[in-house]
């Protein structure tokens, strides 16, 4: 019953509301004019084989057409420069997190077709470990590969509501609570227990493959695109020692700058987590534009930019309504 109600809301109610102009009404409710939008993957088909981080390509193109009709589309530096200014027209900037290869294969050609700038945040471990899979994706792959509960550091995580959970905590939340040393040891253990050859059976590579060094160079060769850091290991930066934090920030920056032969001055914090130490050290390492993955508290609004994330399985109409409403909560 719950799934029927959700389907009716996303695919009947939301299209009707969009048709009757609710998007314009929602947009005008905000005095804020700038909004940064966060995507992850873009797949050629409705590919939700392990999670919902990949927007179907045909829907992504509809997003771009909508943006061209209704907004000024700015680069990340251009929109960040408006932080303390006043714009008369609603403006958006597009960003992509995690560094999925499908960003280059699928999203980039459409962005070029419509001449839309974008910034791609890369976790650079994929440039040095070609079979690397993001931690969250690995957890999802394990979950799909077995119906049994999964032991993580002696804690049993059972299948519940589409996630692996231990009591009230999800496997994602638990992994993000670990120190860097514990994080690395945990995933070494999981990879030994659940080898790639097993967890990847029947899984479309589109939903887990990450960019190579060559793909990053191809991306950087197009002047309307920018490349930013997403740390090196895609780890919760709040849980790191000062030495490990410096390593994540500096290694990622150096690897990207070597590959694109240009300065990397923006970073999107993995999972959206940041702290005073993360902000200060990021600035000291030369990152000018610091991005979160959601709403930013008032105390950080002059240092960190908020972003609204796309809900990939909710459909085009819901996302357009959400983006227009997002000017109020995520805009500046």
C-alpha cells in the first residue's frame, strides 16, 4: 500500500502540480536567487540495481532543458561570487559528486550539447586503484549479494527497509563513525569476506565504475567543466586525525592538479560532513570554494556553500518542484 501511495504522489500528483505552475509559485516564495544542485551518477537506463544514486539519462536531459528555460546557469565560481550580492534572476550551478565514470560517458555529452557548465568532484583513490568501489556502494553490493545478516566488526547488520541495520543504526552511519584506521581495516576485512568477483555478479558496471586518470583528463579538456576534490578515500573527514586530514586534502589536490594541469580550488566534503577543523585546514590547503551536501547552519554560511541533492527515484516532476522550493532552504 505504501509503495502505491508513493507512486501515485510522484507520478500523478507531482506532474499535475508542475503542469499547473506550482514550481513558479514555490520559486517566488524565496528572496534567494542562487542554488547549487548536487547530482551523483547518470545512467543510460533506469539503473537502480544497487541504490538510487544514478539518475536516468532521459530524465537528466529533461532537467537540463528545464534549467535552460527557467534559470541562468552559472559555473561554480560564478555562482559563489554572488554569495553577498543581489541577482535579479534565479540562477543555478550543477555539481556531480563521487566521480562515477558515467558522468563522463553519459552526462558530459549532454552538458556539452546544451553548453551547460558543471563541476565534478572526484575521490582520487580511483586514479590509483582502478578496481576501487566507493564504501557506500560496497555496502550496498554486499547487501544485494546475500540475504543473510552481515557482520561488521562483530556487529550483525540485518536487512531492514532496504538497508543493512543494527538496531537503529544503518551500516552507512556506522562506517562513518569509524576512525580512519578502523575504516581501512573494516573494508579490508569486508573485501576479503565478500570478494568483488562475488558481489559484482549480475551488477551493471554503470552503477559502480569510477573515473580513471584518462577520464579526468578528458573532462578537464573541455573548458566549461571544472574538477574539484572529494577527498582521496571518500571518508568522513570529521573522524580523521590532523595528520590524516591533511593527507586526504593534500593528496587529492596534488593528484588532480597533476592530471588536469591546472589549479584545483574547490572541494565537496564527503557525505556532507565538516567541522571547524575541516573548514580551516581545507582553506589552508588552498581550497577556495567549500561545499556541503545539504543545508548549512548560519554559523558556516560565509565559509561553506549549501547544495540541494537530486532524489533520483522520485521522477522529473518531483525534482523540479523540489529544486524550486529549494531556493528557500538551500539557496543564497
